[in-house]
């Protein structure tokens, strides 16, 4: 992989933290997601949710026999991080759930570099950004806007797209126009999930709020209800939704149709698993809306960057405590220039040096507390400062803190050199959603529209 990884000794040590029976596959520097058997699940997984096992609880979930369907939090204990100051271990933990996850500054730097090679810059492009409504997603929003300026937002609960063709078309009418008269758009879309500094999935400590919270709360609620009811019961004809809860009901039925299409086993579905399903669903919806918006390739070029935003915040937010981190797992990156679609592989773009990343992330002195910048060196992982989280997310006024005593990252060694441009960064075609159900495809019994045929 192009991004920096922990040394082999660190990987070996990390493997000892995985529960007995887990299998870890290491190849080309990639740590594959461990397969756990009977992994312990926090009692906070689902509040008041009925286990779906027909006879005898086979999934070992804590909600067996309970009633109701309101999810509170989805936290799975797995390969816990013993020391929150060990940033390499935290990166490994995040990667075990979301392979290829990059530190947020590393991710943004690679995106900027690779898109600039195809003519997309902050001066000539507009970003159309789709995130969850949760305020904690502002970290990624700020990073995107630091490159492309103010973006056209289409946020929804769980990052579900509800702006429709009209909303998408509105964003397309706001792009700068270059000297040649062409317009350029960069579409970003990311559902989000929390994996805290100790490795608990779904857990996040929010500024100004005691105890653990959850991210993404909407997806956790979907998880509980879909486990209890099954996804068949949640499938609806497109256009039907709860008028008092439109976004959530649309999110749930979109996920249900995708789960049915993928023949998912809800008895083993986890929050990180559903988050990945949400990413696939919402990316497909985004591409479908782009298609419906009728971008004229003779007049415009566009790029699509999608994935999962991951909050790896400290379990206790404290100016002298462990650092909070943000990660992004990129899943689809491509450009359409002059009508030609080119898939790109961010792992082939080398990380900037720690000094370069720090220089890019550092704000001007007068704006010191307003940006998510790193105060650490020696790693591609950049800290999200305590002051930033308090002021940007919580609105609290806090004094500037000297981070000289903050923990620095373990040494990570990059594994590749600078590539030759156009040939190396091109990725393989990613057409995973070619036959997936679209936003307006008819239900299964009507075969006029074949986009919803069950996967074989």
C-alpha cells in the first residue's frame, strides 16, 4: 500500500491482541479484517431489540429475548487498543474494520494531488459534499473545503441522499467557469462511523457531553430495527415514506432493498457491516442522480470520491490526554474528463512527508484554534486538536494549549516511491453497483425494470 504502515514487529504484536481463533492475513503490507468467532458484543449494542435467531440464540447477542426496535448504540469489542497513545495500534484497529483507511490529512492530500493531475483544483471546481447531518462530520467537511472552498451540501441522516434530481441540478449550476468555458464538479459522499481510541465500534465521546455517545446513530437505529423485523418487512415501493420521519424512513428502506439484493444475513450484521452497506447504497444513489442530472460531457468534467468517514477520537477529551484522530476509507475514486471515465487508486499515490502534511494542515496564527490541524510529527496520522473539537463541534471557548507533551506516533515506514503519473494511479473499473436497486427501480415482482434483479 502507498500509505505508511506499522513495522512488521508492530503487526506481530498487534496480532496477539486479537481473540483466539481469529485469522489475520498479511500480504503486501495489508492487514486483512480478522474473522472472529463468538466475539464479545457490548451490552450497549441495541436497546430493546429482539434477537432474530429462531431457536436458541446463535449470534450471542445481548438483545436475545428483548422486545422493541429502538437502537441506542452499536459497540463491538474486538482487538481493543490497550494504549490510546499508541497511534500505530489505533490505525491497525481501524484498518481491521476498514482496510485501506487513511488519516484524514493524508487522504485529502492524496485526493488533491491526484485530482489536480486531471485538472480539478480549488480555483476551477466546486465540491458537492454529502455527509451525515451529525455535527461531528464537520471535520471532513472542513478538510474538503480547505481545498475546494465552500461546498454545495446535500447532507441527510446517515448520509442518505434526499435532495433529488432538482437538488443535484442546483449544485451543478454553481460551478466556476474556466477560460475554456468548461465546468468542473467534485462529488464527495461518506457515511460515518465511530471507533474510539480503545477500539470500540460505534462509541464516541462528544465535546461537552458526559459518557459515550454513538455514531452513526441513524445507522445504529436501522441496525436494531432491521435485525428485529428483517429487511423484507422494511422494503417499500420507491416514493413511500413516513411523512413525519422522511429521511430516516427513506434511509431504512434504501438499506433494506440493498440488503435484500445482497442476500445479507442479518443475524451476523454489525454496525461496521451496515455502514459498508450504506456506503455502497449511497454511492450508487449518488451516481444514479449524477446520471439523471444529465451532465453534458461537452461542457463539464466531474470527479467522484466516496468512502467511509471514521472518527477515532479519544475516549476522554482532554487537552493533555490522548489525541483524537480521523480516518477515511476511500472506496470509489474516478474522474470523467471529456466524457472519458478513469478510475483512480489512492493507494498508488504516495503520502506526503510528515513535515509536508503538518505544513499543509497548519492554519495562520490568527486562526490557530479554528482548524483541524496536527501538532504531532513523524507520522501521516494528524491529530484533531482538542481546541478545534470544542470550538467547531461544541462551541466552547477554551484556552490555547501547548501540545509539546502530547504523544507522538510510532514510526511508520512508507512502502513505495513516487509513481509515474497517468499509468500508475489508474485503478481497475469498479462496477460493483451495476445491477443494484436504484432509487426509483420498481419492486421485484415487476420485471419491466431489471435493475433490481436479485443477485445470483
